[in-house]
C-alpha cells in the first residue's frame, strides 16, 4: 500500500550509463548546421516530429527515467535527472535527505542529487552543479528537448535574470566531509 | 520593543529568532499569549507555513497577529502548495501588510502531512523562489517580466540543513541561495556541534558570512516520545548517538529538564563558532521555554531597560549599503 500510494510521484532514478560516457555522447548533440536544419524540419512535419519525440522519450526514459520536461538539465547534473526527484528540484537536494543519502519520500532509494553529486564528481564536472537553474517552463512539457536545444529555446536555462554569474565559486576548498 | 532582525543583522549583533506555532483552532488570544511569552526575548518570530505538510492557519494571518502583539514576524513561504503566481502574490501581500521578513523554503513533501493525497506543486524550488523575491524587491520585477512600483522591502531569508547528504553540497547549496539573494539563513536543529562546525568552516571558506547571517537552529527534546518522533518521523534531523545516550540515561522525570539543559549548552557552543550570527529557537508550541533556554545559554533578553541584553557575539556582516551593491557572483 505504501508503494501504491506513492506511485504517482516522481521517483529518483539511477541512470543506466556512466556519467563519463554521457558527457561523451552529449557531443553528438551539440547544435550544428545539420541538426538545426533537422529540428526545423521536424517542427514542420508533424508526424515525423511526433515519431522523433517518441523515440527520444523511449531512449531517455530507459537511460535516465526521463519525464519529458522538454528542457533538459542532464548535462548540468551529472546526467542524473532532477525531474525524477519527488519535489522536482533543479537546484540541488532538499533538506530532507537522510545522512546516508536516502530520499525522504522514497527511503528505499537514494536521493537523485546524491547520485548527481557522485556522478558529477567522478566525471570532473562538480562545477556544473553550481549553475543557477531557472524555473521550468511548463509550456515545453512533453516536447522534444533535443529539438528545443537545437532551436536554442533553452539557452537561458542556466542564466540568471539579474546577471548573477552563472558559475559560482561554491565549492569549499577545505573538505568538510569525507 | 526590540530593534528587530534587520537591525541585529546589519549591526552584527547576535540575533535571536524563535518559532511561533499557530494554534489549530481559531483563537487569536492564544497567539497573543504565545507572543507575550516571547516578547523582549527575540528579534523576530517565524510564523510557519503549514509545517510538516499539515494544514494550519495561513502564515500571513499569523504574521499579522504577531505584529499586532508587538512582535516582528518572519513569514514563512513554502514551494509545496503554490505555483509561481500564488507565491509572488503572497510575497506582494506580505509587502502590503508591512511584514518585514520572509523566509523561503522548499517545504516538506505532502507524504508527511495530514493530506498525503494532495497535489505537490513545487513549481519553483527554494533557490528560484529566493531569486524571484530578490528581483521583486530590488528591481520590482516579477518572474513574468511585469514590474511593480513601489516594490516590497522585506528582508529575505532561507534555510539550510548542514546534516543532510551530500554534506559537501550543503555549504555549496547555501552559496546558491546567497547568490540568488538570501540575506539570512536559519539552519535545521543542531544536535551535532562538531558536524555543524565543519559546515560553518565551509561557509566561512566561501565568504558567505559576509553576505548572509547564519542563525543556528536549536531546540529542546523534552520526552522519549519526542526523541523517537524527531529521529524517525521528521526528515532531515540528525541526532548523534552521544546525545541519545545522554538523554536516555537520566531518570524519565528529569528527561525534559535535561533536554532543555542540552539545548542551552548547544546554544552556548554554537555561539562560539566563528560566523554564527544568531540562533533560531524551535520549541514546538512551548514558547514559555525560550527565555529559560536563552538565559541558561548566557544570551539573555533582547532589551533590558533600554539596553541590549547579552554580550555581543557573532561576526559583523556587511552593511545594507554594501550588500545592496555587492557583486553577487
């Protein structure tokens, strides 16, 4: 009954591929002339666009537990999806994580931000976690984040409207905890 | 009348805040009674926003009652129950009512409350809510772009849990909140002072104490049941084994007194940690205990015959003028 009553909430998902491999694969997605043209074509050809989005969904659901927010934060979170946090927090873990790293809502699984931290650290991308993530734009929910990325729609995702530097020196030099 | 939280923070005087739990029923006189117990001992009182995801009277209403009773409120606002329209609306409402401080948090998940079937909103997270509040106050701009004039002027607070995993992310997450605009932060209950000291070392290392006043969360555990409840039912509270041993080794009729004594000792200890600018006392409805805890800890009342009580403590933080123009990057 416990599980059944929580079935509707996002659930932390452990990514299938190593962070290092994900960072490598990401290079294939870097916007260029070809995929920008593909994105424009997909948006004008509805059936192809739907098939493309369904494929992206199938791949990313299996790899990351993707929930199709349409504005992918994965490259900045060690490829652990923050939308699988029951609170869908995109700027770091909540205060309810147990000292051993368990999610407060699903104590039997690890907090997705604990996983993100470990993966980002292992891949040398800890600084990415310091980016200030903007609120999700719910108009993009269900759309292809790859197409949105190639079309430049999520360019402001990590910027701050007040001109705050997007990368902050937020990692202490003294290691406080092992 | 005390000088209030802003003055304490701007002057670097050791600040004291406490939680004011609203009564479940509709009895404004009980809020008054609670306020009287705290009056003169605190710079401000936190009025909680449906704590533990259980329905309580609105924090904005409680803040107004606290103001009427002569206390300065810190209105809490959580991301759990409202989308960005309602959150910003409540921030503006607090401005209209002259509520001088807001405290912006993610909020406990509905799973823990009395309506576990409720829709969890979490449209913004605590960092983006702090950023939205700062933009609203300093530029009068709403997230959607529309501007508001004149803008509100509340002080912006946030929370952090130094004891939750991943521990190295905790000071870093506070840094994100400070970058987004937080001016003071209240922490989760401190029961593990060495661990809190390590967190504060990180916080100082990042230079955050110059931009943000850290108030250490303290509170007494007054019964074996409360101890068990806090250990197993409240997410994010860390109680080390030596504290458990100390409390459970005294006869049960002295448990409550020992819990209060422990709390006062922790208050005195965290006060000595560089960068700690105050304490935030959480007493679960037992407001009458606050003076005893502060007195035992040597912190004393806020105002004694027109003079500030207690000795000065905590590190001075930047003046308001500096903070207004600081490079937040």
